[in-house]
């Protein structure tokens, strides 16, 4: 039996990972967020009720699950508390079920101010961040000046460290970006107030996970963003500030690679991207209008319209290799129901040399055009279908073609936003 399962995105995020984590969590004991911050948004629909989570692991909606926010995550305590209160209002009991790594770095108000100020100054050359302070918080982590969750336990040391880092940011924000200075005493007061709310949630989560593995508990590791946004392996510089590929699980939790038994890559049946950066299969015509409306392609974190395009098989193959994927989960298959024909990019062509590329290199994406294979649409309703045999023949053929292009099997298909709108082709726990 597979005990430890990784679920991560293969595209530029927004693949529907949260729903899949939620769907599979009923058979797990722990669900772990291992990187990113509240720039991620996982939208779940449970009994027609929409729940949007940004920091708290999606599996916590099941009463049998313990949720862990591990050391690889950067945490805005104010946003975390908002989520905790939201779940309580929706009758989800999280007492003694949510734990936060003492080593997780904090996102503080000056990080957000710096993020926004930099993007504004860049103008048309902006990265397209969510403006949540994620990048500056990770910068502090690498520069070894972060405040971490565990620092909240010692008020005296917290005050000394906070004053030092506030002065560091005020020097830049005031003199370079003409921003009002931050008062460290105000921030300290807010942190101490928040600490009283989350104090009993702070733990050594690495030890918790090692004990869970020792006791043969089932663990799901929940990725945020997508592989093509990875700081090392994505479409740099239009990427996030953490490792959203498989390596982020190991560094972000302290769990070694031999304890990862199965890696599921989640991909939409088409492609989307939020923010700036290369997007080879992007469409701008009526297909964009259709996918945006039918797929409700607006960011759950920022509300921004997502850019849309056909499924990029070249990028998908790259993600399969990069993450050593065991299998794929295809989401939003039902969005394609109304299309007479559907395309998948299977190669790139250099517009200058006419050379054909079947593998991905981020250094030539600005000079290529996609080469497509076209498939017939099914023009039938697949929304809510739960058995593979009930899909139209053309839809099943499309899935088979994705398997052939990606060179890994499809084990799960999502046919709608509700947790039950799912086709399980293979029990991945076996």
C-alpha cells in the first residue's frame, strides 16, 4: 500500500490540485503544505458550498485528517487567522488538527509593501506577482534574517529581531520608494496578539512527520502553484519564489525521498497562466472567451483573469520528467464539452530557423510557434461523470492521446468542481 503521496501541478498553477487533495484525503491521516504562501488559492466545493484556502491544507476539511503547514511555507499570520476563523464559521473543527512548523518564515507588512512597490516601479516589465509579499519573505529566508514562527515564543528576542529588520526595510521603502515608515512596535503588538491564537499549533513538524512515517500513517503532500513556476526550473524570471517541483517536498518538510511512494501530477485538459511570462499555446480569440467563461478562469487569490490556451504537451512532458511522475490527473475535462475540435501542442518550431523542438528549453520560448495535433470534440455533457465508461468515445480518445504524449498513465479525471465529480481509474493507494 502506498503511504506517502505527492500531489503537485504540472503547469503554471491553477490546475485544480486542491480538489484532488480534498478528494483523496478521506483515505489519509496527514495532509502537508510544503511550500509557497497565501499567493496560492485552492478552491473546493463541498456539498455545493465553496471554500477557498490559501494556506491551510485542503485535506483539513475531512475530520480524520491532521493538517501541517511545514517549514517550506512562508506565513502571513493575519491571513492564516482569517482562514481559521472562516473554517470555524463554516463548522469545520480544527482544534488539535492543525500544526505549524516552528521553522516557517513569517510574511510581515513590510514584505507586502516592498513587493507592491517593486512591481509598481517595474511598470510594463513587472513580473506579475500577487503582491502578497512572498518574494521578499523568501529573500529574507535566504539572507538569514527572517523572523520565524518559533520566534514568537520569545517576546524579548522577537522584539530585538523585529526592530532590526524593520529598520532594514524602512531604509529602502522610505528613501527609494517614498513609502511611509513602519513602526516596529505596532507590528510587534499584532504578532503577540496573533501568537496567543496559534500558540498551541506551533510544533516541530519534521519530527511529527517522521513519527507518522514510522507508524505507517498515510501522508499527502499538497503542492501549490505549478512546476513551470518553479524558481529553478520554471519560466524564469516569471516564476514564484519557491520550489514548486518535487524537490520542494524534501527541503520543505524534512522528509527524505525514499519515503515518497507515489507522485501525481495534476494538469488541466487545456492550459492557463496568471501574470506575465511566456505562454506558447495562448489563444486570444473566441476560444479564449469560451475557456474563460466555461472554466471560470479567474484567479482565486487575486481575481485576475487567467490567460488561456491549448494543452501544451511539450511542457507537460518536461514536468513529467522533472518530477518523476507516477501518473497524471486531468482536471476540467467538462470545460471542453462545447468545442467541435480540440488541440494539443506536440512540438515547437523556431520561427527564424524553422527547426523543430520536441523538448522544452526556456531560452527559446520567445521565438517559437506551437505545432498542434487536432482532435474531434465530443459535444456532449461530461459534467459530473464518475465512471470512465460513461465518457463519450472522443473524450476517452483525448485522454489516451494525453497519455501517449506525456508517456505516463492517467489515473484520475475531474469532471466538475465538487469532490464527487471525479473518475478514479486506478486506486492510487494500492
